[in-house]
C-alpha cells in the first residue's frame, strides 16, 4: 500500500505539471462565432490587398466626419440655442464631451497610421446642411 507521503508528493507533482501547461482559452459559442467571422473577414481583406492601415484610414475618414460635424455645429450655434431646445447644461456638456471624444479618436488614429509609416488621410470639406441647433441635434441622434 502506498504511503500518504508518496501519494501527496505524487499529487503535488501532478498539479505542478498541469499548472505549467499552457492554458487553452475556453470560448463560448458566441465567441467562436465572432472568431470565425474575424478569420473570414481577414481572409477577404487580404484577398483584396487591404492591410490593417487601410482599415485605419477608413476609420479615420469616418472620425473626421464625426469630429467635423460637432466642430461646425458648436462653432455655428451658441449654447443658448441648445438650451432653447430644452437641453440643460449637463446635456449640453455631454454633447460637447462627445465632440471631444471624436477629436481624440482622430488623434489616436492619426498617430497609429503615422506609426505604421503612412500619411494619414486629411479631412474633407463637409456641408451638413443644418441651419439651427435643432437641425444639428436631430442629425446627432
């Protein structure tokens, strides 16, 4: 009959070996589905000759659009026009924080693209067509 010391030593050694093995992530069904989609999308992008920096350039174009929307709106319409729509100071500040967030997205993407050794796209000239704070607010929703 094996001694308790030998059994305990064996179990401790087994635990140490198992603990040292690389852990395999256990993905849920949803996570596996997302992983499969990502693999297909990456393969499709590679087949079209698109690289990560191309996708970042597209994302930067969208962020320029969003940042420009808020910049133009807040440059054109003072806070009192937003207040006249029924927005309180906190809600107006929230809108302005969205604008700041969009600007930070632009900076982040410009930096990532430049670090990849590529010239980031420049903003286009946008005409959002809003004539008052209400029109801007409607489009922001």
